[in-house]
C-alpha cells in the first residue's frame, strides 16, 4: 500500500476523485484525524473536510489512480 497527503476542493473534483477511486482493484482509504472513510463512497468523502487535506492509502499497483491524484498533492 502507498500513502499520499492530498487536498481536494470543489464538488466536481471530489465526485471525479470518487469515480477514479472506484476503478481501483482494492481498498482506497481516506484518513483524516480519527476518521477513516472509503474513497469509493461519495457520502464518505463528503463527510470529511477534504479542502484542508487528508491522507489517502491505495494499492501499490494502482498506477492510473496515483497519476490522477498527484495533481492534488499537498505540501
């Protein structure tokens, strides 16, 4: 599993993120503080504040997903 800290602002970006995460074969998990949500769940992703950043954990072989989320990489 790989991890990356990202920030996503905007409803359209979150919706697209969930759509791309849904294509990953395996678990994609968002962690924010003490909360962990399934990135394949639109309700789950809207339940956390993605604009201030969160950690996403995804399978090592999810190269297309990784290329997509790099645009949201936070410092």
